[in-house]
């Protein structure tokens, strides 16, 4: 039994007939069920956070790949313009 459950169960009134009170069993069952649900919810939240982290990493990698491709194309255009400028500035080139 967990510490919280012990506190709740011990604070319940004792049955007058000296037997096990059905309401006490019901409360214990409910507490067990809530603890299982809380554990499952905690696992689901953790799994969701891990999935989210993976997605963020994937998107960041994709963005980096796209950024590098755009930068590569930009540099290719700059080199082409520079080459055209160099060729057109040579003596004897008439346009």
C-alpha cells in the first residue's frame, strides 16, 4: 500500500460490527484503480514527450538539409554571375 493510501484508509471510520467494511474495500479498490490509471497516464505522457522530441529532431534535420540545399544553389548562382562578370570585363569582349 502506498503512503497516501494508508493515510486515506486509516482516516476512514472503522466499522461498528468489527468485520471488514465493504465501503473500505470499495475505497481501497478505487485507490488501487486510480494509482494504476495514474501510472498508465504517466507512461503515456512520457511516451508522448519522447515522440514529440523525435519529431522536433526530424523537422530540425529536414530544415537544416533544406537550408544547406538553398545555400548551395545560392552559391552556385553567385559563382555563375561572378564568372559572367569576369568574362564580360575581358578586353576585346563586345556585347
